C-alpha cells in the first residue's frame, strides 16, 4: 500500500505541474506553428516567405474535416441529452449491489469502454453524466476511483473503435492525406476500416488493453475509508432530466412540434447509408460521414421532436468550439508539412534513428508524448502522418502498422491529460489533481501492456 500511495502522490504532483506550466491548447498550437516554421527554415532549407506561403496554402484545406468532427461532437451530445438516455443512465446505476462498491467500479469501466468504442464524444459526455447517478446509487464506492473508471475508455479503446479519428480519415474519400490539394499525397489509396479498426491485431489489443485497465481500476479501490459525496453535494451535482419543450399555441408552434419532420430527416439520412452498406459492404461504407449519419439519426429518434433535438444540438456546439477554432491553424501546419518538404525532412530523421522492429514503439511513444500537448487526435494525425508514414515506408513498416501505433499512443496519455477530463470534472466538481493519481497508475499499466503489444505487432499489417 505504501508504494501505491507514493505512486498516487506522483500522479498528483504531475497534475500540479501540468496545470501550472501547460498553456491553453490554442496557444500550444501556435507554439507548434512557430517550431514548424523554424524547422522548415533551418532544417528543410526553405526560405521564410516560402514557409509562410506554405502555411497559408494549407490553412483552409481542412474545413470539410473540421465540419465532420464538429458534427460528430454535436450529434453525440444530442444523443446523451435525450430523455431516454437520461432514464437509461439512472437505471444502469441501480444495477450494482450498494454494499459491494467493486461492482459499481466494474460497471463504470464497462460503460466507459463500450461508449468509447462507439463514440469518443458519447463517452466524454455520457460518462460525465453517469458518475453522479453511480455515486447516488452506490454510496460506498470511492468517488475518485469511479471518476477514473468512467474516464477509462478514452485512455484505452476509443482510438481502436468506431470513432477513431486517424483510421476514419484514411477511410474517407477525398481526405487531405490522399488529396492534399497541393504537394505530394501521403498515401496512395484509401484504407477501409476492415483493414484498420477490424484488423485482428487491433481487436485483440482492444480487448487486452480494456481488460488491463479495468483490473487496474478494481485494484485501486480503497479497502477502507473510501472518499464519498455527502447527500447535500450529491443533490447539487445530480443532473436534471432534459425538459419537455413547450408547444407554442400558434400555427407556427404546431408546425415546429410536428414529429413528421424528425421521421423524414431520419429516413433521408439513414436510407442512403443502409443502401451503401447493403450494396458496397460495411468496410467501404464506414467513413466519418457514415459515422455522423448514425449518430444524427439516433439523436433525432431519441428526441422525437424537432425543438428538443435542435436545443440539444445547440448545447453541443459549445463543446465543439475548440475543433471549429483550432482546425484552420493545424491545417496551416499540415500545409507547411506538405508544401515545403518539411514532412520528408522530419521523416528522414525518424528513419535514421529507428529500425523496422523498433519503429512502431517509437511512433507509440512519440504520439503519446505529443498528445499531452495537442489533445486533438485528428488534427495531430494530419500534422504527423506526412512524416511518420514516409519514414515507415523507408523502414518497411506499413501504413496500417504506423496508424495503429499512433492510435494506441494517442489514447494512453489521455489518462493524464486534463483537457478531456473537463466535462466529468465540471459535473462532479472535483479537481483533476484529486483523481490523476489513480488515472496515472492505470496509464502505467496501459503503457506496459502497449509496449509488449508493439514489440509483437507485425511490420506489415
């Protein structure tokens, strides 16, 4: 126990350091922009004007992708903000035996893993709302461990799952890596999710890393003196069910409340996707657009009425503002990589210091480190793929192997990155420093498991 306490203290110390020294994510984006410009000039030998023009040539190239990820966040939030999902969360929280807190921890892990596999934003919002229900129904469960358990999916399986940003980008026609607008393409074909997300290695990794994280969370629950919320505080943090929208007693109000608009929109969205899957197959059909269709359709049907759906979407835009603002600036870095030869220069450095066997480990560690500073998997992949993939080619490592190593590293350090913990901390009114000791220990377990996995991963998946 003494060693566990020391590790928890180390996690808390790490949180205090990051909260003190790590600036806002947009500021970090500008710092990375400055570094990229300096590397283009000093390393790749590009003139200042050419570097600036290369950055400017990419800044508006990712608007389609930015809108796709914005809709993903908005649609997931709209699903969680519906009354059926609210009732489901309350019912789920009542399943564990109140006298057996380990059951509550296990349930929190299971819900987090499942929702993260389906949709990272669904996990982010849904698990944040689920924790107060769990605390109310399971008063003997430690709050800190419940929060760490509810956060587990984002640090383990989300990038292996159906909403994994990097795999979906490579599967989407017209993506910037395949058609960069200018410069050379990074990849020469699409990679359907059957080759990436549904690769046997990825499925096995997902099961192993999820089980390892769950066992770590269960082992961390205190045997005595758990930290719990007082009844007064529980009442303060319990979310209220979404209100039923009032129908205005006017012709316009009755038209707004007509359920037929929801059904029409759901059919128009869902039928083309269903037809594509039936005629072309799931692997060729599951792209970012298909993913968004599923969650928009689900949100429409869960709300049932237009105004309820629209209000939930409007609230979801608040959670997506970071994507809207930051993507053009990351697109500038992407343009710098593609248009100036900077990506090729950095890739040659990676290839020089790695071998075929060690390159996946290097990509994993690099991605994990960068995730602490750029907690945006899609935009970060667009910055890094232009040099990670060519370096892999030089070493005989396939695009899929590079992609999976990147995805695994991007997930692990989410457990010690405060950015994605903001929703769950806001709901529970707990400081990140109070829980990062637990998430840090889980991250150590996941890191050890991932190192073993990446030492075994085939170079040509």
